[in-house]
């Protein structure tokens, strides 16, 4: 199908800055939701929407047309919401590229610079921490199946952290990847999924390993957030941290991370008199550890 026809489907899209075509070589491949092709369009703005999706059929092909904002593309690349985005960017055919935007995005993804790695480490650790704590609570409450589900998710995030630390993008088939890169974590995955021990014992074992190994990585995984907090002597409010451009493209459980960083003594909590002047409702802000 000619490029002009592909682009014709996007005619009238405001602020269009790049279009990429991703072909599906395998029938029902979940990489692009089982359709034959994906047309990924990136716009500076999307009429108030972060994304829109259409399905089109032409010449016997079923095509998904996704239009997303440039800001959302940054979030997907830096975060954990859409793990398909990396293979899309790397293998897609660029059909339209204003000022070389998509090519720059592709080269950044392939180079995997330190800035991007720090963003992805923070996002993965945030997701790890949330699922790990859920698993601990489920185990304490006797909800073993829920604990198993959550600790498996935590183990996935640990695997991703390990790969990112080695400068490697996690693949969708992460466990075959882990078998090559980190047999120790792969062994834990096997213990959790195939061991003859009781389900409760398996969950306890992996939780213990997560607590010992991954929690020790809190400082390195949260370096992005720590560098911001340490960049000035005055404490930071949560809203100030959320407004920082380095964090805007990374979806973090910020409140949870801040509490854990305080607990570990990596930052300190500072009580500040609010604008209202109410001494019984002090605002909690965060500063570098002394």
C-alpha cells in the first residue's frame, strides 16, 4: 500500500509530527493487538486527548491507527504502561517525520542513555515496590493466591530492573531473556512457578529474596528522584516534585517512594507551616538527608 494512502487516513490530524508503520509478521501476534498492521501517529497535541484509536480495513488488511501525543510517547518510553513501545519504535518503518523527530526518538531508544535508564529504573522500582508490598500484605492476611499473583508481578519488575542496570531494554518475552542475562533471578522464577513446595512457602521464599536484594537497590533505582531533592537545601513539596520536568514523563507512586526513602534514611521529612497558617495541619515536605 502506498505511503500517500497511509498518510491520507491521518489527514486533518492537528500538529502531526511523525507517522510510523509497524507490520505484523505473525498471525494474531499480540504485539499490535492481533491486527495486521499498526499505524502509529504522533502529534504535538491531540485535541485534548492523549490518545485515540481507530480500526481500518483495506486491501484485506486490518489496520490499527493509534494517534498519541508526543508527551504520551515520552511516558510510554520511560515508563511501564506500554511495553510494546520499544519494539514499535525500533522496528517500525517511518513514513513521515517532521524535523527528524521519530528518527531522534529511535536513536535515543537504541542508545539507551543514562537519563532514560534512570527514568526507567525509577518507574520499574516504583511498580516493584507497589506489587511487593501488596504481596506481603496478602500473605499476612492469608490471601495466598493474591500474594502469589503480586509477588510474580514484583519478580517481573525485578527482572526488568536487572536488565536496565545492564543497559538492556527488557523484551516482552522477559524470562527467556533473563535466562541469558541473570540466571539467579530466572531460578527464583522457576522456584515460584514449578517448585514442589507449598504455594505459601514459594511466595515466602521469593518475598525474602526480593526484600534482601531489590530493596538494597532503592538508592540507585531512585537516583533520579534523589538528585532532584538534593539539588537544593530547601525542602520540596509533593506538588513541586510532581511538576519537575524530569518526573513528568515518568508515572511514579511518588507518595509511596517518598515514604520509603524517609524510612530508609535516604531523605528526611520536614514539617512546614501551611499557607493557611494552621499549626494543627503542618505540610510534610522532603529534603536531602543530613
